[in-house]
């Protein structure tokens, strides 16, 4: 959760990162197939980090055969817009 109360979460069915603003509004931050089964978002330094482990593609779910697309990825999205920043301290964030 961001300091302002924004909650970031992944939408597994739609391969998307979404956010819930403190007022309850839900919007899509980014959506693309590379976010297949993204999990455990983490905020750091104005970025959100998204590991993409593809847990649903493990052998456990496919009769012992892995469907994982290698390499495993960690995606990032810059959450700081340049026009929102008035000093460098906010970038360090």
C-alpha cells in the first residue's frame, strides 16, 4: 500500500496491475500478457515491482509437465509522473 492509502493489486484474469484509490475508485495502471499471473507487488522508490512466477503453469497443475515460460520475470512500472514531482526528495520516495 502506498503512503497515500492507494492499494496496488494484480488482476490475474486480465493480466493487469490495478489500483484502488482511497476514495474506492479502481483503475488499471498497466495491462499486458507479460503480467501472466503476476504476484506480490512491492513498492520502492517510486516504482512498483511485480514478480511473474506463473504459478498456474507449474507441473502440479499440468499432470507433471511444466508450462512455465522461461526466464521468470520481474516487471517494474514507474509510479512517479514527472509533472507530479516538485523536488528531488519526492523521487527518492
